[in-house]
């Protein structure tokens, strides 16, 4: 039987943590004096009171977290964080409707970046800071953060880590899971500070630089401007953001090895090489197309192509151009990137490059096995044989991903009148990307989607952020048996 006491006790500590985080946008609101301070005071009080109540009511809980409890905690913590994270939007009147506020917050914490806002510059600075902060927290993972904090309260974390990161490999950089979480968060903060400084040098204000560093490293894509990065029309700013989007889409364990004197481990990594190769190849193809079909010069064509390709493949979702205005073959290439994603162990969403590579390799080797039925031809990755169980996991993931995508696209036709919008809204939510095609393109928002459609997309964001299995397993009858 599930240990519900430890589930709610863990949620209590996490909600108390969220209430403390809400103090940062409160400080911003005090600085700018825009009238949203009370919204954060009320939100902090409600969130802290609820968290303390959960802790007080479960003080006798058995502190052992099993695998099943881990899956439940990881699944519902995003929902609870989004529920309470919606309060500042509603109390301030920035997003008065609950379904819209929840959609915006879930999109933030899952680093999807889809928005219901049509006039971002009109929002108070405190609200914009909270919006960016939700992505920064969700980027490295609320639960990974808890691994570095909860052990202090006697609550273990390995089961939480395996549930929050159910990918192909979990390469720890330190034998202790809580130390791993702390190391990764330190790298995350170092990159965030470095990007902030570079954006300041490019002419951004301190407020804009911090917000965009938050949402770049989280591969979230929320901007403080309605026109996104195109607002600055700066090649320098675009190249800085491109560089840090690529870093954010790289396995953070590789970044750790590079920073600690072992850069060869990064450049020898097969996934990293395919990740860079894919970015470069698609960018060159699109750049050639843009140079031929538009008045852009060679450098501008390459920069525009590179920015959009990196933004989509890392699932960041920033925009410097409306790719819906490109020739069909070019935004067709962009749409294919919706189903790739960044590297495993990164803040990016999507299928992940490693899974794509293993899928292609397994298909190729399967053809060779048909020709040589008696030969033993294992799939190799990073010069090592891949466990057949991992291949099975990849095939199962891909099957579920494609099935969920097509079924969800059909369901979403109830909420929109074009199949293009339905497919892209589902793809961008499931892949945690942000902008899509049709009426949810980079120049539009999700404001016009019906309330029921926003709830549905919010569920897909969570499903994609937790890489399907963590959520799907909860619907299995076997999971709830003793």
C-alpha cells in the first residue's frame, strides 16, 4: 500500500520551498512599485500555510520513500506547484481566469513556453520575473532540487531521482545522489550568471538579462518582450543566446566534466557529436533556402536559421523570425525538429537525440541481421554494447510517443478547426517546445484555445516533461496493487 503520509509530507516541504521562492518576485514588485505586491504576499501566505499544514498533519509518517511513492510524488508535485504558482497571476489580475493562469504556470514549470499573453510588456515586472523563475526552477527539475534539500529533513531521494529522470542513462557525477544534484545546480547557476553578464554587455537591461538567462538555461523560452528576442535586433545577443541554448541542451554531466578538466569526455560523447551535427546540417539547409528565397545576406540567413534550429531542437521556443512565412520545405524541416529534442541529462524536452540515434542504429543493424541471421551484431553507443533492455525501452518510448501524439491530435480537433493547429499544438506541448504552427505559431498565443483545450494541453506538457512513463505507469492497475 502506498505511504500517503510521506507523499503529503514531501509535498509539504516542497510547498514551503515554493513559498520562499515567491519572495523573490515580491522583492521585484517592491522595487518597481507596480501594485502586484499584495498578490505575492497573499500567494506566499497561502502556499506556506498549506505546506506547513501538510507537514504538521504527517509528522508521524514513515520517512522511507519507495519507488511507487517516488512516481506519485514526482507526478503530482508539478500539479501542486502549478496550482499554487497560479495564484500571483489571479490575485494581480494579470491572468484572472484560473484555467489560463494554470496553463501559463504549468507551461512555465515544464519549461514548455506556450503562453496565453498577448501583451507581455503590459505585465508588472514582478509577474514577469515570477513567470521566468518558474521556468528556471522547472529547468533543472523541481525534484532534482529537492534531492539536495530534502535529505536534511530525513527524506531520501534516489527513488525521486529515478522517477524524475526516467531516461536511458543516469550518469551520476558523484556517488551520492544529493551531491550530484548540488553539483548540477551549481553548474546551472554558473551558466545563468555568465549569460546574464554577457547579455548586459550586449545592451540588455539587468532585468531583461536575468529573465532571459533564466529561460534560456531552462530551455523554456519565456521572454519579457512580445516580439521575443527579435525585439533587440542584435546579432551579438542572438549569438550569446544560441551558445547558451546549445549548452542547456547538452548533458549537464558532460558540462561538469568539461569544467573540471576533462573536455575530451564531452567531444568523445556520441550523442553530443550527433546533436551538434544535426544542428549544423539543418541550419545550413535552412540558411541556403533563406538566402535564395529572401533578401537576407549570407550571415543573416545563417544566423536566423541557426537561432531557430537551436531554439526548436533544444525545445526553448524563442523566436527571431516567423518561420510560418518561410517556404513550406523550410518550416517542414523545422516541424521535423519538434520530434527530436535535446540531449539526455539536459534541461531540454522532446524524444532526445540519444533515443533517435539508437532507434536508427537498431533499424540498420536489424537489416544486417536479416542478411546474416547467425551473426551477433550488438548495437553500440560510445564504443560500448547497448543492453537489449535499453533498446526495448527506446522502442517502447517511441511507440508510446507516436501513439500519444496521433491520438491527442485527433482529440484536439474538438478544440480547433484545423488539423495543422491541432497537430502542432499537441507536438509543441508534448515536446515542451512552445510555439507551433497554424494559429499557435511564433507570432500568436494560446489565448484563443478553449478552456478544456488548455487543460488537455497542460496534461500533455506534464506527460512530455516526465517522459511519458512516469505518468503512464500511474494508469496501470498493477501499480496500485499491494
